[in-house]
C-alpha cells in the first residue's frame, strides 16, 4: 500500500491538506485523557511531557526517520527465494529536497509526522506517575528515528509488507489506512515495554493477586478529550483514505460514518458491560471504550461497510474493560491510561477486521502476517531497545520523587497548589 502513483488533483490536495490540519485535534484529545487519567500530583508533568515527547519525536523523525520511512526508489532491498524484500527507505536526511517533491509525497510526510506525534503519547500515558521526563524524551527520539519509520516504510512506503500483494497475491498487501499498526498497535507495544521496565506505581499491588484502585484525578478532562478526539479522528481516517487507498472524495462520507459508528458501538458496549459488572457504568472505562472504537476504525473505516463497523466497535467495546481488568489483576500490569488495551489490542483487532471483511482474496492472510510481525518482531525489538536505554537513562523516578509527585519533583510546583494532592501514609 503506497501513495497514489498519479499526482493529486488540486481538489484532492486541498481536501487532504485541510483534513490533516484538523488531525492534531486527536493528539490534543489523547493528551487531555492522559492528564485526566493520571494522579493530581502529576498533572502538569503529564501535559508538559506530552509536548516534550511530541517535539522530540517529530524532530527525530524529520532529521532521521523520514529517510528510512520514505518510499522513494531505490530502497534498501534484499532478495530471498527470488523475491525482493524491501526493508528500509533511502530518502534524504534532514528533509533535504522535500520542497521539490510531488504533492502526494509532501502530504505523506505531514501525515506521518502527525502520526509520530500521536503515537509517542501512548507509552507516555502508560508510564504516568513514575516515568521521568528525560526518559520520555529518549523513548520518543528512538520511536521517531527508528521504530516508527521501519513499520511505516514496510506498510506505507512500498516495503515488504506492502509487497505481499504483488509478490504472493495476498490481497492488496498489508492494509493500514490510518495507522492502526504503525501508530496504535506499535505505540501500544511500546507502552507494554515501558510498563514492564518501569514497573507498577508504589502501592498499586500491595499483595500478590490484589490491586489497589488509583482512579484518574479529573474525569472531566478525560470525557472532554473523547469529544476532541472524534474531530481529529474523522480527519485522520478520511485523509488516510485519500493518501493510501486513492479514494475519491465521494467515498469519504462512508469513511466518516464508519468512524462514528465504530466509536459509538464501542461506547454502548463498554457502558453495558460495566453497568452489568459493577451495577453502574464506569465513566473512565467508557471513555476507554470510545477511544478503542476509534482506534479500531483506523484500520477498517475506509474498507468495510457501516454494519461491519458497528460489529467491530461492539467487539472492541466488550473486550476493552475485560482486557484492562485481565492485564491488571492477572498480569499485574499497571497502565493508568489503559493504552495497552485501547491502542495496542484495539489496533490489532482493527487490522484483523480489515482482513476479514475487505473484499480482496488473500487479504486476511496479509493482515495476519502484519499482526505477527508486530508481535513477533517489533515487540522484542522495542523491549530490547528500551531495556538498553533504561540501563543508561533510568526510566523510573526515585521513590522520593514518586512520593512527592512528578510535578513537584521534576517541575518544582503542583498543578493544584491550593489543595492537598497526596498523602504520605500510602507510601509507608
């Protein structure tokens, strides 16, 4: 799946550019959700950290990563069994020559730059309340320079996953219309690696098999963030359809409808599941369900029908609260934002939906290869890189810093100085 071979018409270029300029609203919404789901004594560090990791990641991508992500021949290729395996781009470092590239290449860079900015918020949210700002910046730099460019090239830059269609007649190759794999699934796997390495927050698991509830400090931020993300997601999915599916403008209405239906069905499902399980619906979990539905839509909104979008959202909404609970209680994974489930698992589910229901022979097998690559290749690679980085630059704040709160420890002041935002006795 590569950018359109023919130059964009002026209408398509203007439409795609306008949509991409709305896409950062999705980034803003996720940032609000990260802050609201964390603790009050880490609110400023969370929001400032969102800006820091975004800035670091996009600079790393612009200076280095785009050279590997770009799909401008000749790329780095090796041959096996008589088939070419395109594994990395050979673009220019430091964005040299971008201003002279065709319109669709410039739009591709803008799309991928925003994708990097959104993706790095995922591990940052999972590491809330204990992940240091310098560590977050280092993770973002590695993601923007190496991790994201590789996956983006394999799928969007004409790499070996995109070539599964031409080399092995597997549908259209790996389908990832708006970043379910390269943004959300990869970001969720990075979040999992961060949580494994940093460990749980102090007091989260006091005894084996037990978990202490640490609710987010501002559910209003979280729910408002859900509304903001919807606008950005609509723009993101429609821009992705223009860029990667070469969809005509007339097809974008169905893409937008599918996006809303997937999120709505997921919210209804999570609302129902939490009400049945707990007697009352859980607001923060409903927000996670809504976001899981949006993430699912990034893979399939442009290639399936509205009824399938509803089905995909319902499954995502049912699974989200159950999987969050499983990760926490059975595996002792402390993920304040729920990003491992919401982005990682829902992204993988969306990729499967695109393969099951896309009307292309062999597409499901291509999607399974994509999912297997993320789990079997990228997860170990991500963990190895982060483990080595942690040996040099510790991810986790020291115990005294966690007791005081990330705001006071790293920034010298609290978000809410007129209130008591922590109790020391919980750390004894």
